[in-house]
C-alpha cells in the first residue's frame, strides 16, 4: 500500500444511502467491508465522519436554531454515526474504537493524540467523533486537525463525487476532472473542495488531500494501492 497511516473523512450524508435521512445498513456494511480490506494490509486508519444525515448546525441556524446549540447537535450526530460505523466494523471482525472530542464515557474514550496513536499502533481503526468540540468548525476542519495531529500521510476525502472538477459536474456537463491540482490553484479557481478553514489548515501543515468516490465499493483499496482515481490536492 502507498500509505502507512491515513485519515479518512467520510460524508454523513453518504451514510443515508438512498434514504432521505438517517443511517443505511447497506452503506454502513459497504464502508465496513472496504475499510476491513485496507486494515488487513496493515494500513493505520483514523476516521472522521460528518453528521449531515442526522443534523447540520448551519441548516438549523437558518431555521431559527441558536448556531452554537445547532453545532453542538451536529457534533452529537457525528458521534451517533461513529458508533454505527464502529458497530459495523466490529461485526466484520475489525477492531475499532470511538474516541470523542467531548467527554462522554462510556460512549467513547476522551480523545487525545497519545491515545489515538497508541490504538492505531495496536491495530485498531480509530474513529474520532464530536468534531473539534467547538461550534463554527466543520467536520472537514475536524478531519484536517485530526489528520495533522495523528501524523497521517494523507487525508482521503470520501464523497459521492469522484474528484475535483473545474465546475460542479452535477450541474455542468462540460466540467473537467483534475488528476491533480495544487492548493494555490484551488484558491485561484475558487473551487469548493472543503471549507476554507480546513483547506488552509491542510495547506499550512503539508497534509495532501485525495478526493475520491467512496460510495463505489473497492475504491478505497484502489486509492491506497496508488491507482489514479480521484484527485490529488497537493502543495
């Protein structure tokens, strides 16, 4: 495999599958099977999952929710998703632990870099829930932060889209996919890869990003074996 330690960012919305809300057992199983195949090769895997399939703080704020409370509800949504993925992984025979950025034992252990590294070295898939534990920060920012902290070699952003395009491929049929692109070019073209806070955090700390389609079974393994699917965002 091309990388020894990765941070995998998963979309909460992808976990709802074809449903409009909540968790799809089929998607959880698909993700668990993909992660298992990679974990069996010895790659150390840290995971951050969004919560958009359950609640999004920003959307709540637009409907009258207090933004801080809305973001806290979103953090709890990420922990529900983290527990669901942990359960699916364990059901597939994979050792997995949930660490939470907010104290909530016995649901998960309190996150620290030292504990995360200890578990990764012991062969656990480490799922870090609760975002950054602060409002106004997205789960993309949490994944950038955790990726840097655990000294991941790359952040894999698993989405429904198979890379970074010149425009939104769902709206513009002429959009062209980049095989690789620099952080500076993403800024210059004003492309939406992640929000600016998380994107800048990756750039300033030299954490490259690969954007790929995680919803196609087998793609995670392909990315890690060096196949050129998705888009590499680099310095």
